[in-house]
C-alpha cells in the first residue's frame, strides 16, 4: 500500500481544503455564513459540497443537493434548481433509487433556464442514458447518447471535452469487440487533449478515468488477455487515489476477480475481503457493484479451503443479498422501466390526439364547403337533414378510428413477440411482466448475469434462432453466437444441450 501515500500527495490539496472550510463555515457558524452570503452563494456552497461527496458518500451528497434545491425553489432561481435536481438525480442513481432519479432528471430538464446551459443539458442526457442502460432499455440508451454528442458537437470547453470523453467511455462498454475498442480509442484521444492539472481540477461530476481504465481491464479479462487486464486494473486502482475516490471497492473487486482467474485464490480472497471492508465502511447501497456476486466468490473460496465457519458466515450474507438484489431487479428496475414506457405511450397518444383534432377540423371544413354547394341545389330542409346525417356518420367514423388506434396501442404492449422482432425498447419490461420470475430463476444459477444477457435469454426462451436474434437486434450472427457461447458457460449448460430447450425446461421445472 506504499503507493497510496505517494498518489495522495501528488494531488493538489487546495480544492479539498476549500471544500473543508466551506463545510466548517456552513455548519459551525450558519447564522454568520447566511448573513454574509447571498442566497445564490449559499446554493453554490451546498452544490460544492454535493459535488465533493460524489463517489465518497452519495447519501451525504443527496442531502446537500436537497438543501440547495429548497433554497433555489424558494428564490425561484431556475438554473440553480436545475443544477440541484441534477445532483439529486446523480446521487439517486448510485443509491439505486431509479424512479426518483428519473423524476429529478426530468425536473431538471423541464427548468426553462437549463436550455441555455448546454453543459447541464448534456449532463442530464448522459445521466439519463446511464439510467436507461441499467434498466435494459438499450435502444433508448443509444438515442439519448447520440443526443449528447450532437449537443456538444462543436463545443471545445474543458467540460464539453470531458462529457464527450465520458460518453465514448459508456459507448466503449459495448459487447462487440470492434465497437468497444473504437469508442475507447476516441475516449482516450479526447482525454489526451486535456492536461492532468486541468482534469484533476474539474468538478467530481466530470471525473471518470479510474472507471474507464477499470472497464478496459474487465473487458480484457472477458477476452482472456490477463496481462493487459492486469495493466489496466492496476492503473485504475492507482489513479483512483489521484481522483481521490474514497471507496475503492470497484477497483479492489476487479483485481480480486483477475487473481481468481489467474488461479491465485489467496490473493483473490485478500482483495475480496478488502472490497467487503470498503462496502461495509461506506454506503452499501452506493458501492456494491455486482450485487451478491462478490459474496458468492468469497464463500466459494472459503468452501474450497475447507473453512466452514467463514463459508457459513458469507453464504448467509449471500442469501440475504441475493434476495435483496432479486427484489430490486423485479421492483425498482421494472417500476422505473414502466414509468419510462408510460411516458412514451402518453406522448404517442397525445400525438394521435393532435392528429385527430386536425382530421376533425379538416372534416368540418369539408362539410362547410359541401353545405355551401348543397345550399344552391336543395331545399333548406333537405340540406339540413343531409348535413346532420353526414356529420353523424363522420363523427362515428372518427370515434371508431380513435378507438381502433387506442386499442392498437394497448394491444402492442401485450405482443412480446412483435416487440422482440421489431427490437423495441419495450421488449424486456414487457417480457418481465409476462414472466415475472424468469430473471430471478436465471440469477439463481449465476447472480453475475448482466441485463443484456438476460435479454438474450429472453430471446432464446421465446424460440428465436441465432440468425433471428441477429436480424432483430441488428447484430452480426457471429456476435450473437459469441454471446450465446459466453452465456452457456456462465449458466453451465452442457455443450450438447440446446440453449432454447434448456431455458424452457429450466423455467418450467
């Protein structure tokens, strides 16, 4: 751990000390502080603290951003409200409260002043894309991510470069190797345009290098390039001291998995236990990255060592964590996904209503024109009867069309197969509604299964062939084959067993 002190000493201390004195001043001398600073400066001080506690204590960061929002709301300061809501959402996504996170992202985006602040606008969209990715709504994730890059296309400020780099970091997490490497290269290119001093002097919301290096290491682990993986994972851990990320659980766990893959169980266990110490010491909801997967690795190692006492202790913790993880997946994630879909459906219905209004106006105008023509050819009573009949027929047809359109929207929600074939983002939430215990059963085999792999399970469960999945999800056939191969290994399915049949039999039994 000698390098830890060296890394910490290399950081310029002034921002930390400034935030420390802001904290002391606000809470030891609140009356004096408030009397000497305007409301706007009070909000800025609270937002500084909210930013400072990101990746340290998300609950504390949330508390400061809530206080800032209350003052901004009282003062009706639109831009400060928008920033406060953003920091609230940033904390809530880490605390896995996805529904509230979505609520405050939308609140921030609905503030009038946010549209004059392209940086805050881009940050909100980037956070929303991260949320959609966690919910498994991949199509919507890509749409929002492209919006971020379009917003900042011609922007060259430090903040704009960092957001663009972070966006390409998210895109580099793609399962396709070529796409992943391409976006990672763009991310590095953008980061190379920024000096180390400028980077480390930026707000914490922009810092992500440690996580980028860690992600590259995990990607190389998946490719079985363990030397490259070790280079990036160790680099991520070292750099986390520069960025002053206090909880090191993410980086320690990845290093533990690396040593486990190398066959060094003793070193892996040491790192996993350090990870658990970090998680237990800080906010558990924020820093537990892989749910019960870490606990499973620990108790499995103790089991192989014949240490029954520790095996029983961590196995008990794993059972509790697994239940919580499954509950979270089937409640918080599904409820938030439903909220997103309901919003999209409402937008679609509003569009249909607007189109219907236009149609009604056109029809009425047409009837008026016809009425004028009939006025010159028929008697007053005949014209009146004909006009009434025509109106009734037209209104009935309009109502039938509106009803048919409404039924069509409702029916679409229940057509899981059509959603899959059309690669709609509604597919995964709709599938979970239809088979609510499907993901729980799969996760009982391997809790480390990702959302994208659960979606692949769903396609296979519905009987789609490899070629079908490739066509419907716009992926190469070989990519789908590789994903299926990796999935079979993670689920420990025998080589001769058909994946689709196995999933059906497993679910029914």
